[in-house]
C-alpha cells in the first residue's frame, strides 16, 4: 500500500492463476494476459472481475511450481545445515510452508541454546535437528503435491469434505486415532510421544 489504506488506487497486488497442462514458454505478455482473462470468465466473483479488470499493459509472467522432497545431506559434522525453503521447498496448496519455516527456526534456536548451555555439542544438536526437519519436510512436501493435484481436478474437489460437509468439525476428529481405528504416520507418532513426554514433565514439575 504505497500511499496507505485510504488510497486503494495506489495498492499493488500479486495475482496468480494455475492449471494443469503443458507449459508454453513462447507466449508473450499480451498472449498470457488474454489466456488468463479467457479462463477468468467462468470464475465467481470477486476473482472474475479481479482478473478481467487487469490493465492491457500488465506483464504476465510464467512461474513453474517446483518442489524438492528432502533427503539427508552432508552437514559437515554439524558445521552447516538447511532451514525453511532451502530444506523443504513445497507447492503452496496446503498453506504450510511458513508454518514449517517457523518450526524449523524454533527447533534450531532451541538447539543452539542447548549448545550454548553445554547440554549438547554442535554435531549432536544438528543431527537431532535434522532428524526432525527431514522426515517432517518429506511428509509435508508429499502432502502439498498431492493436494495440489487434487485441487486442479474439479471432480475430486466436488467430492472433498469441504464440498460434501462444509466447514464443520469431522465426526470423531477429537478422538484418539487408536479409538477411531485409523493409522497415523511415523512422524505423527513420534511427535505425539514427544508431546506426551513434555506434558508429563510439565505435570511432574
């Protein structure tokens, strides 16, 4: 908002439209703009007008959605590591990228504090940090990719819980997985055990 909230005519927006299909890297800005406006005709408001009102001189850039499923890397005996998008770049279709970056920073900061306090040496701390970030990143990247494909398949979207149930709590959502008879991932199991241990420690204190 260059001129503040009272001057919407000065606001700058970033707008994106995505669909499955073969990429055409040879299209010009006007050709991409025409394609976007053509696809926007069938949209609901306010997205429809937001795209159709784009000025004719708008530069429409092509951006490929890329990701990387993390795998163990050489941390040089704890002297280097990865964090955030460098460790687990993911598509935006679950909105979890920033959440995981915050988790990374929180866990790494806690680890650095342990090293500074003499609780762990640097190599051990980085090893423990990566034992969390790598499997957590693997799971989330895979989920984000899967969700991205689902969101670009209208038939699957129509059968999703949001369409069939609305924004309502799912039955048994607050029950323990063992009681529901559902399997949970190894990553979820490890974190549940960690949370349980932390709760016990707090209660004992």
